[in-house]
C-alpha cells in the first residue's frame, strides 16, 4: 500500500491535484481520506459554540482516529470514515465504508502538522497557491457550498485563517517531498507524482 499525503492552505487546489492523480489510476486501486471528515465530535456544544471553533487549529482535528484508520487500512481492514457537516459544524451519524486500496490519498490543510500521521506517508505533497487566489476560492466555496455570508468569510479569514496558515500550515511545506505550484502549468509536477506512484507500485 502506498500512502500519499497532500497538504496546502485553504483554497490552494488540493482537490484538483487529488482528482488529477485519481484519474490516472484504476478506480479499484485508490481511495481518498479527507481530513475534513475527522473534525472532533462536538455534539456536546450548542450551534453558537460550535460556530466559534477554530477549525484551522490542529486541536480541531481527531488525529488519533485518522492514524488509527490508516493503520487499519494498512493491515487490510475496512474502516468507517466519518462524515462531517460544515452546515451544522458537527459530524453526522453517517459513515463511508472505505476499503484498503493499493493507493490511499490523505488530503487536508493540517495533515503534515502531526508527526505520527506524517510518518505514515510514503509521499508528502504540498500544494502552493498565491494568498489572494486562495482567499477568492475560499469566499466562493464558503458562500456557494457552506451557506456562509461574505462578512462571515472575510472576518474568519482575518481573525483565524490567515494567522493559522502562517503558524501551522505554511511551515509544513518543509516536510514535503514535492511542492506543486497550483497554477495552469503544474502538469509537470503532476507527471512527476504519477511517475513516482507508478514506480512504487
């Protein structure tokens, strides 16, 4: 099993990179684990309390469960991946049955921040994008997909996203084996990744 970690700031284009890699592999050989599914359970909090959580801080992530699930997949066992709702700021009662595959892709902004998780990755990738570009993508996504309004998105960006990115995400670039500049010309970097995967497999 080849485990690939794909990190990078919010709105940097991780999903695009993940999809380009997946497209090159047979569907029965790859599965994706999203850090977003592993935000801590918060049913003991009210909606107002949940909406104030700093979701860009490592403390918001249940890293123990991600590590446990990856180890289970590595040992050939199936896992029940949690499903998280950004509308209610809480895990749902649903899970996604995820089977072990030849390639497991783990993606998320903070996945290279945790040493135990980082050590499970065979390939570590960091997707880099211009700050303004990331903000524009974040605004579009949060308004269209997550029911936020523009003031809420901009306020969260200034008070939380930007400082957390500088403190916890940008420094993890140093752990990456490959840094992909996410612009229209990143096809070479993607080709390098695909070559490495094929060699390992």
